[in-house]
């Protein structure tokens, strides 16, 4: 058996550019939205099982409230920063 190992000292590694660090949505706005939407979905599903039409609509109202509250919290700065926030922060820091 012949040794057919390659000389790996001249091998190049082509790596993708590194992504900026993110928090993957672990924000107050995201968690509030998720919790309210889940509570609304549970209420609506329990209403379907119990044949309570009014409670079903209450559940959907909670879901809608969760989406609105999450969007408002994001606008107030409790969400994940986007490209416009990053450019604004660098403009204020003087870099």
C-alpha cells in the first residue's frame, strides 16, 4: 500500500464572511408577541372544543392584540435593531 497523503500545508480554506452578531429575536418585543399569540391561540382552541363562539373571538382578539403590542414595542426600541438603527448608531457615535 502506497502512502497517498497530500501535503496539506499549502491547502487554502475558503470560509464565508462572518455574520454580524445577532440576538436571534431574543427581545422584549418578540417574547411579548409570542406569549400573547400563544395565549390567544390556546383560548381560541379551547373555545372551539367547548363550542363557545364568543370565546373564540376573544382568543382571536388576544392574538391581534399580541401582534399590535409587539409592533408597538419594536417601534419603541424594544425589538431587534435593523439596518436603519445600525446606521443611525454609527452616525451618532462619530465613527
